[in-house]
C-alpha cells in the first residue's frame, strides 16, 4: 500500500535502469569497473568482484584485499549462497594480548597505546581476497585476470581524490603521518591529498598484477602474505600459516517472510538475517501504511522494535563455531508475538553494554540479465584499517582486533580463529521466489536496522528504490534515539514519548539497491550518504547472422 501523504524529503540523486545489467557501488569508478566487465561478457559475479577490487584502489579507506566482509549471491537457479569472508583472530592471539584502560564506558574498548586500534597488533587474519576469488572461480564467466584488470589500470594510472576521500584523510591525518609509507601515499607534502589530486598507487598496481598471476595465494601464503607478516613483526598475531589456512565459509542464507514477500539475508556471525527477520515479524502485526510514513507514532514503534532487536542480538549472537545461536526461535512468528509484548508505550534510554563495530565499510549491489544477483558488504574495519601500509605492496591491513572485547573472560573476548558478530546486511527481497529487491549499506551497528527500514519503505509505502535508499532513518540501540535531519520535526513528539533524542547528520552510510521488474528491467539506486553511483546497461550484441552492409 502506498502512503498518500507527501514524503518529508526530496531525493538528491537519480536512478538508472537497464535490461542487461546494473552495477551500483559507492564510487563512480567502482561502478564503471563493474560495468566494463559486464560489457566484456562477464556476469554479475565477475562485475561485483571487479568493482570490489577497483574499490580497494579508489575507496582505500573503506575496503581492501586485507580486510573482511560478507557477500550474498543468488544464482540463476534460485540458490542463495553467502560467502563469509570475515576476518578472524590469528592462531597466536590471546584473550589477554591487550591491556584495557578501563572496565567502564566510554573507554571500555580502549587499550594501552591504542594497540588494538592502530598498528600491527590491531590486524586480524583477512578474508576478502580469498572470498572474492572463491566466488568468482565458482560462478564467474571470465578469466580472473580480466576481472582484476580495471583495478590494476586505476592503480597504475591514478584517479582523482574525491571530497569524500579527502575528508577521511583529514580525519585521521595524525595517525597516518606516523607511518611513513602510508603517509607518502595520502599525505603528499605532509598535507592530506586534496580533492582533484591525482592519486597514483604504483606499488599496489604491482601487487594486483601478482594476484592476477597467482590468485589469492599471493596473499594467502605467497610473497604478499610474507610481506604483511614481516611488516607486523613481533607485535602482530597473524602468521603466514594463518593466511595460508584461512577459509572463506560458504553459508546458507536465512529466510523470513513479510507481508507475502520472502526476505533473505546472511546467517551468524552476521546479525542481519536473524534480526531483520525478527524485526519485520514484529512490525507485521501493525498497519504501518495507515500510520503514515511521516508520523511520530510510526517512528516510536520503529525505535521500540529496533531496541528489542538489539536486546536479543546482545543476548544471543556471535561466531556459530563458538556459541549456539537459537536462529529458529529468533526468526519465528510465534517469538515475534512474544517480542511485541516487550514494546513500550513510553520509551526511555536504558543501559547498553559496551561494544564496537566499524562504521567504515563499502557495499556493492550487482545484477545481470541471466539471474545472478550479488549484494556484498566489505571492509578493512576502521577508516584506513590499521593506518599502516605494507612497504612495497600498497596493502592497507585491517584493524579488526578492535572489534573484540579486550577483557578476558567475556563473550566477545579474543580467541584463536574467532570471528565477532557483524551488522553487515547484504539483503534480498523476493516475491513468489523471484527477486524483487537487493540492497545493503555500510554503517556498523546502524546497518541492519537501516536495511530493515528500506525494506519497509519498499513494501509498506510502495517507494521507488531511489526513495527507499534516500529516505530518512531512525536508530537506537536502547539508549538514545538518533534521527536524521528530515525527521527533526518529530523530535518533540518522541521526547514526549520518553525518548532521549539526538539529531545526527546521517545514520549509517551510502545505501544502494536494485529493483527487479517482472518484464526483466532492473533499476539501480544509490543514496546521498556516499559517492554512490549507478551504472545500468541496456541493449546488447547483434543477433547471429546480422551484419552491416549496403
């Protein structure tokens, strides 16, 4: 049902449609790389991997081959495969490897010397490259050396720094300056690379060439891995054996239903498949369309539903190799009825246990005319990861160890091989088994509640994909409630409902999505919160036997 009242926002970007394929990423050159590969005969898997590799060049603060993430793939025969490429603690990692500075907020996650945040000790075993190579080898149509070619070209020839990249360099210039190798790249002449500056990444181009020849083995046991381990030195907890034995897990997607649609998302250690389903199950008991999109009543309900979702996430989430997670219970309609009894008529901030998850991530959504769909979210954790660069390689390692609880004896304490929960939400929405929408976004703890809201926008309010990704968002973890500017006029009403409200510039990062029409048309959309860009392809090759002649 479509809400008849005017929406409280105006879209800042425009969508694009095509019947042959659509690529949406958070950088124009990432989208162009995926488009190039699809135009050359690749499928959506080839295009997604090409786009992600290109983003490691042009969005280096967000994603890299030495990071981690989750890729959700739908194949033409209707299978859903989730590639868990998340980073994990190395074999030599220990629960007491860091010295916490406090047992209380706000410094609970901090350690002496910030060793879990910046530098060699903060690096966990990466999984991105291994996962991308596994997915492309299993499902791609082109040789891998063709898929990586756009990234090599961008690294060698250089690209223009955007204001978005410049802002992130400025934010962490002090840390970047401490490592002369990464400083030489992003702080030319000692100052942040300005918008328009041509950034050439020659060393990284050579690393990508080596990967083109050797595949993921170049990092996972080969020369690039050896260089990474050498750079980490005695401070690091990642060994060449850790890299060699890393496995990108293939996991089954979690399915739920919402108002006649099927909702598919990744399983633990990702939270989205479980808790997006749980929250939608709760909302299914209410007529959201009758409430209206722009209503304080609906925002209060969303805040309460998100709060309950987070309560259950904290109570039962983690790496399924280390903890049992009651997936069937949490995603059941019966349990949603119990959860609705926990919703309050009057809100109010409660105590939220400490924790951390990186807000700095990238997302790509790609689809082709043959039925491959990829929704993938990947990261190096913090902005510029560990804020160091491996000499001679251009590789920026992750700082994933900051996600672990530095206190021994806790649920998220460090253990060898452990992955920590992630909010990444590469989601798909189906109708009668056929794809209708695919979407995702960056933004740490704000990811899966934002993805849930986009699904509600599409289903309950009949929004276009562009409207759905650009719409204002609300978020809470159970303490204060955050509102984006286009919801600011509801602040007083929500405060009267007992909520402690904070206005923020944006919640989460740049969402992108693809909508699928029954006639085969696909429409891509990217929102204002990042450099998101859509590239859509129509037309195609001439039929056999058709040639030009006069």
